[in-house]
C-alpha cells in the first residue's frame, strides 16, 4: 500500500487580504482557486491544503496546530499573544506595499492632543487587548470597547477616540479624524506552528514557500534590461545604470562588443533607456520579471 503523501495545512487570510494574498501566491508560482462560500480553496500543489481563516484568528489556529502555517499581520499575533514561529515578513497589503499602522485618532476639532488627555475616556477599536495593554503600560485609565466595524464614524458620539488601522490615511481624513499617536506598525507575516516547524519536511516546505513569496515581492516594480555595448563605451554605459547589482557582462562573438544584463526599477526605464542609447548601447531589450531571489 502506497504511503500517504505528507500535507502542509496552510491558512490563507480571508477578507481584505485575501485577493492580494492569492495574487501574490500566483506570482510566486501557486494557483489558488477560491470560489463560492467554500473555506477550503484548491491549490495546484498536492502537498498543500489551504483553508481560509480570518487574519484576526489565524495565529491562534497556527499556535494550536489546526494549521501548520498561515499568513497574518504581526498585529494579530501580538493582539492574541500567541506563541508561533515567525518565518518571514511579507510587506504587502490590500492597497500598497507598505506597512500598515494602528493609530490613535480623535475628531479634528477635539481638544485631545496626546494619549494622556484621554484619561477616563472611551476608546473604540478592534484591537482591544493590545490597546488595553498599551494604555496600562502608560498608566492611563481608559475604557476600551470592541468595535464591530465602521470604527471611523464612532467619535465623538459613541467613543471619545478610536484605535484604527490605516495604510494611506485617506479614510481617516475623509471622516475628519486626526492622528495623535501611532501604537504600532504591522505587516503580513508567514507564521508557523512550532511543532510543525521542527518537522524536517514541513520546515523545508514552509521555507520554500517563504523563499518564493519573497522572490515575487522583490520582483514587483522591477524589470530586466538586456543591451549590447561596444567595449569602448562600456564605462559610459555602466555609469547610467541604476542596477540592483553590478550588471552581468558577457562577451559577444564580435570581440569588440559586450552584452549586459541588469535589473532596475520599472519607473526608471523611461529615463535610463534614452541615456543608454546616447552612451552607445544598442539592441536594448526590456523584459518583465516574475521573481527575484536576493
């Protein structure tokens, strides 16, 4: 009888990060198919079983071993005070490639200017336990209430202040809120159950996933350039290349020519290519990148 194939139970964050996570996995080489109301999306890797789990709960399921690994923000790991293995940080989110911030906000016309001004006041947030610990460490007595959503509209009627997550700050500004303190920065983490991570096969599988996800993130916004250059113009051409690393140089069949291969930010291409041409480069080819392993 054939030995049962090992499986890695992987949690995919359901909700605001879901689409961005599935898109990242596709760039990394895995196709995840989430359809309908199923919490068990399929994946084109027979060694992985996926489950959709809210990011807020992910760390608890990973800690308890219901999942071997999962993706969630370090904010929710800290909120739940879970004991998990941090495998790698993955700086991506639903809007940008920046970290998000949990901020303490009050209405624009509020007299409150600093956390100490909120002594005896009510704060609404989804990040209840972390917020309680934050104010307790500062010895500021406040009442922290769980917010089920639409937190930005609660002050000043339903709360004196809020602790809310933001990427760009646009939603806070739209609701006429003013930030008076940043409680923490957060980014997505690939976390693992500590027992699972001690297993040789599972650890290798998790680390390979981490490698490929990071490679996909590193490739975002970057392109490759191939170009030919006369040896006499080599220094002039290299001087205008804002390369990720030194360019790869190859000898062409014509002894007087070299081929260069390099990586640069896509936003720089429109300025760099004319400069390369002016410096003597020819046969310039731009090509897309799906992964960059650093």
